[in-house]
């Protein structure tokens, strides 16, 4: 593949993933009760309509960019199938904003349908449908924490404020999710899950760190609890989401620190750069 086309594909892949992640984040925000910032000049209905308009705009961007992506790869037959499956979403707003249910999950029917086509390519993730609607979608929510906070007008100063802003998305997406007020295992000292999703066998905790030193200390403390969760009957996948204000550490540096700690493969650290 020539260099210019390779760069174009990378741009397209990044843009598609970024826009779908944003769509997933705002989907439940306009489907469920929207929190209006105290200083907002808009009504709840006006804010919801603004989010619907944004979702509609992004859906057209994703569709057009995906068409260009497939055309550039000369996948004309695949392109035709994609067009036949996705184009009907634009015929009616109700269809575009409809939901797709799988097990105890409820997600955007549009992003789900696009995702089924995206997963045919390794650049976009797993080809496993369960992963797409389960762990992958959960990760989209967690990785989009900063977007959710910005949309809700929240400027957090602690972990609880970060977690509470994202909680409504998790409740809407995974109705059977649990939100414990204390650790679900007495042996846990530092990793105390904020979110438990039994159907996915995963636990999530949010952490707030202002400095790199605090971040490293927190990661070291969580590492202590790894043994405590080995061979758990239900929970097999663990996420630690670190919210950090700008100017203290980069995503690249975070990934380096996390990798050096040699967590098991079923533990994942997610870095969220604050607004």
C-alpha cells in the first residue's frame, strides 16, 4: 500500500472510531433524563434536541467516511451490502435513534449495525458480536468519560463526581449492573469497584489523580489487590479508570507506567484526560 493511502486509512479509522464513541456516549444522554447545568440558558427539550442533531450529524459523517474507506479498498460488493443495511437508518429519525437490545444491554441500533461491518477489519477490533455489544461497548463508555463530563457541564474535583456523571450511561446500557457502596469482597483493600456487571463478568473502579506521583502510587496500591480477585466465580475482567487533569501526565506515559507494573491480561487501565 502506498504511503499517502496508508495515512488516509489511518485518518479514516481514527475518525470513525472517535465519532462512534461520541455517538455511543450521547445516545443515552438524549434517551434518558438530561441533567441541565445550573447556568444553562436552554430547556431540557432544547438540550435533548441539540444532542439528537449532533448524533444525526455524526451518523452521516460515519456513513460517508465508511463509504470512502470501503471504496479506497476496492471492496465494492461489501460496500453495496453496507449501503443496503445502513441507508434505511436515514429514512426516518425514529429509526436512526432506535435502540438495539442484546442480553441486558441496550445500545444504539445504528452504531451496532455499523460496528458489525467495522469488526470485519482488525483495525476496528474483535469480530465477536458479544464483545461488540458488551465489553467493547463498556470500554467505549469508560474511554469517553471526558466527553460525558463536558456534555453534563461537570468539572470534577474528586472520583465520586467523575463516577456519578458516567453512572447513568452504565445504568441505561446494562440494566442489571450493580453499584456497590462498599467493596464486594472483604479482602479488597485498594480496588473497590464502583460498577459491577455480572453478565459481562467485569468490575470497574474510577480513580482521580492530580499528579504522576499520585497516579503511580494508586496503581501500585491496586496491584496489591490483583491476587484477591484471582479465580473469582463471577468477575473475570477488571477496569481501573484514571481521570487526570491536563498538564500532569500524557496517555503515552500512563501506558508505559501501566505496562511496567505487569498486570494480568484481564486487568485494564484506562486513561482519561480531563477537560
